[in-house]
């Protein structure tokens, strides 16, 4: 078979026109692909035909929803400057409380003469303040 323009020739020499598919059929054959049906276990046919364009649009819509949800989550996570300042103060207060607790624990473990000495310092310091 030889191709010459829009016609083919057989080995016998007879000329036959090339059969062309309509454009709609060609596009349909290119676009339609078989996709396994998610509901095949429910007695479905097992195979579902979906146009490629429809699958792409669905995936884009899914991606857009995911992005939108992530943005909403990030917006909820973002804190205002006031909240940030309050968190800083809260953290500082917690740290001070921890330090005071550690100091009290150290004082409880300290020998008796160290405790008496600190008490003497405090009383002498307070007495000096009252005199001035």
C-alpha cells in the first residue's frame, strides 16, 4: 500500500480514498480514558469512563480547596502583636517563677549557718533602711 496525497494504492493498483474519522470522534478517542470506578465493590461495572478534561478540572478543584484550607489554618495560627507581647510576658513570668522555686529549693538544702547568715543580712539591711 502506498500513500499518495489523499489516496492509497493497493498491490493490485486500485486507488482507494483514505478513510478519515470525524474530528469529534478523534478528539473523543484521545480524551476518554478508562479509570477504575471507586464504587466497583458496590456492583458497579468496575470501569468508568471519564474525560481527561473532567479529571483535570476535578483535581484542580481539589488542589484549590486544599490550598484554601491551608491558608485558613495559617490565618488562624497567626497571632496579633498584642497576643505576641502577652505570650512574651507570660513566658518571662513563668521563668521567674521557676527561678524562685529553684532558689527556694537551694535554700532548703543549704546548711543552717547559711540560712542564719542570710537572715542576719536581711535584718541588718532592713534596720539600715529604717535609720536612713
